[in-house]
C-alpha cells in the first residue's frame, strides 16, 4: 500500500480549490449564483416527486430513512473486502485502517468549518423548511422515519463522507471501479437532495470543500502515517491472533 508523503503541488491545489469553492459561497457577490442553482436544482429534484410513480417516490423515501445509511456503508466495505478492487487481499485491513483515519481527519476539518459558519452566522435551514412548494416524503410515507428536513443543513455531512471516500478511491485506482465509485457517490447523495433535507450547495460546497481539505492533509502529508501507525499495531495483533 502507498505511504503518505508530503507533496506540495497537490496539497496546495486541493486546498486552493476548497478555499475558492467555500469563498464563492460565503462572498455575497458570488453567493447569489449558488442560491439560483440551489433553487433550480431543488425544483427539479424535489419536483420529480410530483405525480411520480410509487416506485420512484418509494425508492427515495426508503433511502431517506436514517438507517438507510447502511447501504452506502455496505458498498464502501465491499470495495475494501474484494481482492484488487482497492487493495490486494494482504493489504485490505491496512487500507481500511487508513480510510478510518481519513474520516477522523475529516471530522476535525468539519468541526473547524462548523465553527466558522456559526461565527459568521451563515447557517441555514434545509429547503424543505424555507420554501413553500415542497413535496414532503414524510407525508407520503408517514410510517417511515424520514430525514427530509434539517434546521442546519450546511455542510452536507453525508456527502462529505462519500466524497472523501471517492477521493480516497481515486488516489489508489484508475479503472472500472473508480467509475463505479463515482456513480455510487452520486446515487447516494441524491436522497437528501430529492427529499429536501439539503440544498445542492450543501453538497457541492460543504461536502466537496471538507473532502478536498481532508484529502489534501490525508493523502499528501505524512499525517495519516502517524495515525495509521497506532491502528496498524492493533490490526497486526488481530491478524496474528487469527
């Protein structure tokens, strides 16, 4: 498995892209374009539930149940489980440990962004709580405990995890499976958007921004090596015990 070393160009590039995206959302001159995109995408995605088939609305209702987060987790684990999808069999435990370490780093980045958003008073409710023409999945399927609203929707935590995983995958593979990972991330990001729990910019700004910074520090600095070193000792013990 690759070791993580400091590489200046990709480190600076990922952080620069993240800061540009976040600044474009924070700055009032460019924020208006994000607001237009948010409204347009919400009307299309949530509006697709109007007079839709039961299969269409039911699919997104099921995927909007909180416990349904187990589905993307299942596919993520499959990528680590099967030989030579991401890693060879002998390296898959260490690869999984590296990804868990990456998620820990992502949580730190997310906390810093949360602090900044709260400090600047930029938090906002989900579109389902702000707009009038909303198709509520929770009304269509009252027996399901759906997530179709949020008092503070930015950033999109669910999307941040998925996009961080995608970046982690693309760091190691460039083949059919990388395209499969891209499609999975898009698919599992849609339920929150269709249900109205998140704006599109919660994903494209918040989720992508968090992921890019996390990937910059995780993949292009030695930070993960130190975290992995601790966890790999336990992984070695488990493997030897087996």
